[in-house]
C-alpha cells in the first residue's frame, strides 16, 4: 500500500486522508455542481493536511469514487474527529471555501456545516467567525 503522507507527518494511515478528501468532495457536490475551483481548494487542503503533492490526483480519484458510492458522511467525519484542533480548523476553512466558491450557501450546505461542526466538536462561534471571514473574502 502506498504511503500518501509526507515523511515528517505523524498521521495514522491512508484511509484518513481519503476520508477527509471524501468529506471535502461531499461538500463540493452537495449543491450538485462540482467545479474545477472546488477541486483546486480540495487539492490545496489535502496538501495542507499532510498529503504528498505527487499523490493528490490518485487520492482525489479514489475519494471521488468512494464519495459517490456513499450515502452518509459519518464514515468520513469519523476520521476527521481524530485530527488535532489546528487541522480541524484547516478543514472547516476549506469546507466554507468550497461552499462559498460560488458566493452562495444554500440550506443544504449550511445544514452540512452545522452537522460537521457538531461532529468535530468545534465551537459555534469559531465556525461562525470562519464562515464570515470566508464569506467576506468572496464578496
């Protein structure tokens, strides 16, 4: 099995990064429009979370297939719960960036973020501040 992580990263295994990619892809696809811009946000986020740059395409292809075969996000958020607080914040910022990449958040996207934030035990104020920062940067 390939090791997708940077050598200096203590991350558990390949399943973790693929699950995180699935979660990001799920957010991108929830409005039924999966754009090139959203895909770029996902790639940059995976690298920030410790994925080797030369493995991004392979992980993305695998994650896109897994996400399309799945009907729930719990399996994906289970891995995200194991992240440290700093990486959880990176993930939340990426999710809001994906959602606001079209300058709009619909009720399904907002509901998804409430669910993910709760599952990751991220303070509502922190999530709200991140949301406003991202939303204002897209205006």
